[in-house]
C-alpha cells in the first residue's frame, strides 16, 4: 500500500510592500510542515529550485530592490509561487570560515 498526501494550494494570499521589503502571507494549509517559496523575474523563466523553504505561513523578502531583467530598481518585478509541503524544514546550519595561513594559498579560505 502506498499512502500519498496531497495538500491544497495556499489560499487568501496577501502582499504588502514597504520600500524594498515585500511581505507575503496566506492561510495555513492543514498537514503542511513547510512552504516552498519560488521567485522568478519573468513568467518565461523556469521556477527552478525554491528561493526559500520556511515553516510559517508568511514570508518577508528583503531583496526586492533590483531586477536582473529590467536592470532598474524602480521597475523591479518578481513573481512568486507558494507550495505547501509535508517536508520538514531542516534547522539552519552555521559554517565558520577559517583562515588558511599556509603559504601559497591566496584565497584565505580553508
């Protein structure tokens, strides 16, 4: 027996923009453990990998001041897709950059 869970599409999506910050919120989806946020600059683009994966039903995008396609911050346009998921959100991993002091390595990273 194969058990498949199908989640509904998030509903009642609202957006608010304040300068370069865009806030998107929606109704929680029953059984969703996370939401995958996709962002593109044109509907001609493939959605690709998620822009962000979160465990709440709202998202703040603080990086909306510049659009690669229009090359103008005042005309920045983004399209978002929100997908409810049963995937758990992995805890954030923190990485420490170590300086490489060996001679001959100019990158400074190890």
